[in-house]
C-alpha cells in the first residue's frame, strides 16, 4: 500500500531501513498493534498516482479526485456531456439536406 515508502519519504529516511524496522516491530509486537497502525495509515494517507502526471490538467484532476471523488465525477460528466453535444451537432450536419446534395 506504500505506507512505509510514504512515511520514509516524508521524513527523508531510507525506505529499506524503515521497512526493516517496521517488519521487526511487526514480529516482536504482534500483528494487531503494528498491523492496525499500518492499515489505519494506509486509509488516512493521500494516495500517490500510479503513473507520472503528464501535464497540469492531469495534476489538477488527480488533486480533485484525491480530495473529492464526487467533484472528479462531476468534471468527467461535464466533459462527456460536452462531447455528446459536439457529436450531436456533427450528426445534425451530416444528416442535413445540405450535406446530402
């Protein structure tokens, strides 16, 4: 889930060492304490994009999605509504009498 990597990068620590410490704590303290904290951190931490963001629009979309999935869905719906409107205009043009002649 990237919890160890995220925490290590945030505090500027070595990722391998942080994972090793987490694993050792997991073994010696038991499943419930470290495992519960790990799952809690995974749920609370901001997700990192799976692929690199190519431009500012991608970054804006990712930020809006990671903060509010509902607003991201609204943006996608708006884009598809705009595409549908443009396709309808093209269909009207292609099926018009002027185009047929």
